[in-house]
């Protein structure tokens, strides 16, 4: 079975509880002496087996690291791990899961080797918002501020989940509404300048 490590929790000994996102489930497994195994690291893709235990969590066994070359590049790996942390928080109490989330990581892991890692993470998030029905669909639905419900101009500020607002209501940087709308609709950062990408990355850090 294959999956991505979403979370690791160290126990009082060197054992660990590990959460792994697979195509259909988020599995919570127990790994004896997990802290000794460098393979077990946040965001890594692994092949593994699980062994059921009566009255306790299943064991995580026979782990193989399915490595990507970009994991050796600190910036790319840091951004990937940060996105994984946000995804874990977003899916905290989920067990059964749509295959979309596994495929999202599969595609992102391929792209991040060649592309700007922040752009890849933002486009992954835009895909997630669209899949979950939380993305802005057109200007008609983005004409009012989510805080005060008053009309917006062509320049907007963005809250968590890239909700549109007045800068006077939430502070922060301003963006051109049509550029952000294109990004969310097309799940593409192609029209965004690098400075805008950096600013959107900071907003993404608030949570999915």
C-alpha cells in the first residue's frame, strides 16, 4: 500500500503514531522504534504494510521510502512539508477520504521538481478549494466583502481561504480581483507576479 505521511506523534518511548494519507483512507498506525527510522518523515511518500493488533492501533511495517529528487532541496521540501501540515489540520478528523486528495499530492509531487514550489502549493490549494466547492466562481459572487457585506471595488484584500474583503475590514495587501479570480477559476498562477505569489503564500499559511 502507498501513501503520504501526514503527521507523526512521538510517544514516551521511541515509538510513534503515524498518520498516512492513502487513496481511500487516512490511516493511523503504530510504529515501534519509529523515532529511529529516518524514512518516517513528514510529507514523504512510502510503500508500507499494516498489521492489525487486538485492542490497539494497527502496526506500520515493511516501510519503503518512495523518494523524490527534490526532497534533497531544502526550500522545496520545506514548502511541501508546510502544505502537508496544513492539509493534516484540514483533514484532522477524517478517516474515509476521496481519492482526489491522494491524486492532488501525486500531481503536486511531480510538478514541484520543475516549478516554483510556492506556485505549485498555491495551485494545489486552488484545486482543493474548487473540489470542495469553496472557490469563487465569478465576479457576481465576489462583489461583496465577506466581513461587512458591502460592495467591493476592483482592488481587494484576501482573508483565510482567499475570501474577498475590503482592506479596511481585514488589513493586509491588496490584489486585483480579476487576477485572483482567474487564479482560483483556472487553478493557475500564470498571471501572478512573484511578489503576488509570495503574498498569497503568506495568506495560505493561515490555514486551508
